[in-house]
């Protein structure tokens, strides 16, 4: 099937393409113990950081530190987390590879995440998914929010019809800000309590995208 030249799918990572919550949480606590630091994390706490930018996460995780010190500590923690996830990657969702493979034959696929540099690569290479995506962009690359990053990709590809797939209210807001369509992955970490295009599992993604794009 011919790739749609004027349509593009951008997808969030955490809670949409993989669930690495347990591994991230374990890496945070391992880092704190190894470095004799007082901070401890539970999966509930770590889950509340999903979808946030590095600075937003650092402020929540290290409330007693100023932004500068919090970010310094977060960058050390993040480096440790990246190495940890290389050994212990997150888990893909059911039928994910089949769905993403099928979508990649019809549309250019990009990952747009609020993560720091190096995080998306753990998903792409750790889960052997790199072949299906044309590229990726994150807050760590540009210091920009998702709306701006989506627009950067639209300009790069010369595309104005885009669907963003994400699992949080913030993803919905950023899609609106970027002027693109949105699909809510309700199986992820966030919740949206009003009517919105929604999937409860990845199998529902292809028919919904076709419907929105009127293929």
C-alpha cells in the first residue's frame, strides 16, 4: 500500500508504546541506595512523573532542592536510568509490533516524548522497534513542549494532517495547541474524563486512524 504522503502519526512513549514504570522505579531506588541519598520512590510516585518534562520531574522528585541542584541530581539519575533500561527495557503492549508494523506501511511514524535525550532509544533498540519509525523528538532535544515538537516535525515533513496518540490530559492539551487530531490511549497512565477519540488497546488504533483520516 502506498505510504500516505500528507498524513503523519506522532506517538507518545510512556503509557502508549511501552510500560517501563517498574523498571524506572527500580532504577530510581537503586541509584539512591548506591549514592547514599535519602530519596525513595514507589510506583505510584514514579507514575505521577510520567509524561512530565525533566524539569517538572526534578521539581517533584527533589522538592527540597532549588531548580539548579534538582536538575543536576536528575541528570545523574537519568544517566543511571538509561543504563539500567538498556539492561532491563520496559514492556510492549499486546500486539504492539504487529500494529506498529502495519501503520508504518501506510504513514510516517514519529515518537514525540517529554523525555530527556537517550530515553527513546532504549525503547527503539531495547524492544527492536527502530525499523518502524521515521524518527523521534523529545524535550531533551529541543527544550520545547510537545506542541512545538509536533510542529517541528510537521514542518520537516511538509505535512499538515497529523494524529497524536497519547495517554494523558496533557497530551490532549498539547495536541490542541499544535492544531492536530488526538487519540487517547486509555490503557496508559493518565485519565481523560470527557468524550474524546479513544482506544482501550492497540488493536483499535488502525481502524480509528482510518476513520479520522477518512482513508
